[in-house]
C-alpha cells in the first residue's frame, strides 16, 4: 500500500535542450575542453552541499517528511488489524464483529492516500522555486566568470548542468531524500513490530541485512563513478549537437555531415555503454535486494507454519507477521532506486558546484584588487596630468593559463600611450596578440604583469561594471543574440535614447534596418544568421558607439564590408573618433587612415609608433604588413611567426 507508484525515477538525467550558442573559442582552433572529474567524495558529503538551498524550504520539507512518515505508519497498523481479525471475528465466526476492523482498514487506506497527496502538494511549489533559484545562481555565476573560464569549458557541459543536473537535484529533494528518511524509519518500526510478534521469525527475516549492507557500500562507489561519467558524456553529446546546428552551413558546404554524424554516433555509443553499465550495476543490486528478503520470508513462513502447528504461535500472529514483512518489501526493494538516484543527485551536485566554486577573478599581477569589483564608488576617474590622460600601458605582459610552460609570453612588455582624444591603430601579423591586447582593456582577460591606466587610473581599481561603461568594444567576430535589432544595439548602452540609437545606426551605415519587416523591432534570430556578415558587423559597430563611450576599442570593425560601405562607415566613424580615445585593430591601409598614429605589434612588443607615412618609411615590419614588401633577413612573403602554444590572435 506504500507509494510504489512513485518509483518511476529515471535511470539517467534527461537530455538537455539546446538553448544557447557555444562560447567563443580561441583562434588557435582548440575547442573548449570539458573539465576533468574531481576527486571522488562520498555521496553524503556531496549532497550536504545542498543545505543552503534546502534551508529555505526546511519547514516544507519537514512537513512533507512528517506526512509521509504518518502515512507509512498507517501501513504498519494494517497487519496488526488483520491479525486481530483472524484471531477474533474469523476464529469465532462472528460476522458482525468484522465490520468495525474492516471500517478501520478503509480509514487507514484513505489516510495514507490523503497524506501522500498532501506531501506532493506541500513540496511542489517550493521545489520549483528552489530549482529556479539554483538555476539563477548558476546563470549569474556564468555571467561573472572570466572569459578564460568559458574558453576552457564547452557549452554543452554548461547546458547540461543548467538543465538535466538541475532537474536531478530537484527530484532528489522531492522524492529520494524524503523516502530515504521515511523508509529507514519505517523499516526500524516494522522490525520492532515483527520482534513484538515473534522474535524467532524476526531474526530469520533479518538474516539478509548484513550482506545487503556490504553490497550497497560496494554499489555506491561503482555507481557514483558511472553516473559521473554518464553526465559528462551527456554534456559532450550536447556540445556535438549544438555545434552541428550552429555550424550546419559549414557542414553542408564542405560535405562533412557524415564526419559529424560519425562523431555523434561514437559519443552516443559511449553514453549508451555507460548507461548499460549503470543498468547492470543496478540490476545486480536489485536482484540481491529482492531475492534475499524473499528467500528469508519463505523460510520465516515455513517456520511460522510449524510454530502454528505446534500451537506456539497463533494464526492471527503469523498473518500479522507476514503482512508486516510484506509491508516492508517496499522500503527494502526501493533501496536500490533510492541509492541510485542519490548517487545521480550527488554527482549532479558536484557538477553544479564545480561551476559555483570557480574563482570569478583569476589572480593578476601584484597590486590587483578583485575586491574593487564590489565597490559602488569610483564613478569617475580622478583628474590626471596631461601626460597621463588617455590609455597607457606600461610593461604589460600576458600569457594564457593553459599555454605550455616552455613557451614565451604572448605579450612581453607592452609600452604604449594613446593620448586623450587620439585614435591609435594597432597593426601586427596574424598571431601577434592584437585581439588579446584589446581584450585586456575591459579586463576580459587579466594581464599577467604590468599596469594599464585610463586617464591615470589603474583599471584594476575601477569596478568592472564601471570599467565596461567607460570602455566600449566591437569585436572582429560580431555576435548577435536572439532579440530585436534595437535590443542588440542597445546592449552597448541600455539607457540610450531613441535618438542615440538612430545616430549609432547611421554611424554604422546600418540603413538596411529600415527595410527590415519591423525596423529596429525585427528579430534577428539566433547568432543573427538571418543577416549577412556585413550587416551583423555594422550592428556590432553600432552597439559599440551607441553610448558615446569615453574609450573605444575596435577590433578590425570593417573587415566584412565592401569598399563602398567601408568608405561610408569610415567617414561617419571619423566624427565618433573625434570625441573619444580609441584603439583600432587594423589590417588594411584604409582602416589605418582613421588613426592619428599607428602602433606596430611584433614579437610580443610594440616595435614602432608613428604616422602611417613615417612607418612606411622607417619600419620594415609595418611596410611588409601594409604593402607585402619583404622584411630584411626573411624570405619574400614571410609572415611574422606564430608562437607555439599561444592562440593565433
């Protein structure tokens, strides 16, 4: 009569839905790696980490456990009533005396049903709220984590943590946690009842307890490892599906759909093998959990029949004993399901907290102040000497955390001063670190060494939200979101007016917006793939300039434009650049013409700074980049070397 119907627990978490694009990877072509599994910790220790969240619903949880406990207690009363019926009305052939205990059985059944219904109602809403809170914390954490974290982690792994793992943890609190407590209490109470009825039969029934304890401990260690492996494989599979959807044009254009299908098939087979291994472990446990108690119950029945025949035990007592033992079948048999799901929930909890435990601000050079991010002050930069105003980099070094130890830093002692109101073009060979350098200004990456100042103020002392209001960025790869054109542009300045939005679109020569079905309200779709590359790039440029930023960083913002549109955008950009301090990554002479001066990045350092004409005359590296002329000492057409182990930016 117990709640057997609730044992329809999934053997593995459901597959996550694909809701977001993969995070950007580094240009070295290395895909983000899945994190390695942490050292194994006990199931209980892992699940105890849910206490801060469970504390918010502790009273509801206690009420649900109490309701389930009382309902289970009513189940144990039924065998005692049956025993009295057998030894009373049935033994005396007294039919009228049968109706009161029969009515009591009916009442007990109704009480059990009502209490189990109450348990579900009590927990449904708070658990949904708890899952929402946990998912919100995970999403907020992902937004705060540095770009270097997203470089390392695949999007599928993060998606599976936000979907299937969250569902697993919520379901654990709703059912397995409650019934691990309730069934344990019910088993102890039922055992006490059986000893009260006949201690000899009780001892026979409890013989399987010792081997079951040993088996469950062995099961826990093996199943935890398999559950973790399945959840990680599930995340990897989600990444493959997502990449296949987002990269469908590439797959079709190069006819690589069969290669991706084989990759998908291999990962699904790996996941299938792991799930079958889990099923095998659970089947072994289930066979023993079901088989040994049934064998013991059969022996107890035989001994009980003998005792009844010898008048050492009444028939009613034997019926009550056997009914109690049968009532305990559910708590014992459910042990396999509950332990399996507890292990699933423990590994899901570990995966959830792996993200929450990640440091939000990796250690930077001496003097870095992560605490500054929480400071509400420092709204404006203090007055600085004319020589310090603008953007200044002193001895800036950088290397990616995963770069091999025997490779040099990507940036090695960058010294550069962009004067206030000046536009500086940054040029360099592919892989020289231009994009990485621009990412240091808004602290998307932390410099390994050196100091970067804005108007004389160290950027490490400026709260990140304020810093990113001051420094606006347009990346070479324009990323748009599944939102309207206007919403995508206004991400650069949520408080911008309609006039500023129109001006930004005009600056970016995004007149095509007027011809879209709903104008600025047109939904651009995932990744903006409904637009051309040039249209996406112009919207990304509009997003960068819409807030009239004090400092502007443009990473080759015109690379996807035709020459006529490029000329129009450059003409409009001159007005914007005249009122801001800007760093522009450039690959073409036409973009360089926007700048007052040009800095040449070579071999991790600033090789030269000057005007376009000055550098053409005096800098062989710059002349090679702009005209293709050979650098002395290098073969014609040679490019600057790309450092092994460093991203080619």
